[in-house]
């Protein structure tokens, strides 16, 4: 074996790893940054949406940075259906302590926000404990009733996909 064939083999393996790393699980998932996202157009409660995402290998999306949020808003605007107002639940909620928003999957506090002005509101604070993106408001964040039937956005990290293999 020559040194060139050894290097070729290494580059081939690295290229294959990168290809696998950049592949989303199945049809419907979209690769953005270091994650894959799936828009669920079926209306469900927040808890049902969380379970649905788990059944697909993911979790309700966590929009941790401005860049990630902007990318999801852009995807949502491309996939938006005119009759749809709430694009969907993501995983943030303040159910345990009112006003303290936490990403359900990771358990981390929400530090980046993109609330519509006046949100989260306290009008229905007892029931509006989950975060949704609202299409009529340029996909800004609204607090919402977790029992309402809404669409949802699932996420899976590409690094998790590598560990599944």
C-alpha cells in the first residue's frame, strides 16, 4: 500500500463521515446548521406534539440563537400554508414557574428570545405556558395554551444521528 492510497482512504472515510453527518433521518426533515427540522402540519396539543416528535427520533425544536431562530422563521415562511396562523409549538414553556421559560428537551433556560411586542402576556398566564410561532406576526413568538391544537416543529441534532449508528 502506498502513502497515496492510504491518504486517499483516509479522505474517503472523512468524506463519508461528513456525508453521514449532514444527512437527516428521513423524508420531510430539513438540514439547517447542526440540526434537522421537521414541520408537523397535524394539529395536536403541546404534550401530544412532544410525543410525536419523540416518535420520529427528535424533540420539539429549541431555538437557542438568533441565527437558528431566523433560519426556522425563513423555513416556516417557505413552508407556510395561507390557512395556517400558528406555525407551531416549539419546546419552551413556563409551566413550572410563571415567567421562567425553559427548553423542555435540554432543561436549559431560554436566553435568546424573539417575542412579539407585549408577549409573553399575563392575560391568560395560568394557561398560556407554551411557546408557538405565529405566522401573521412574521413568525414571532407568542405564549399559548398548551392544550390548544397546534402544529409543531421537531428537531434532531446531527451529532445525535451519528451516535445512533
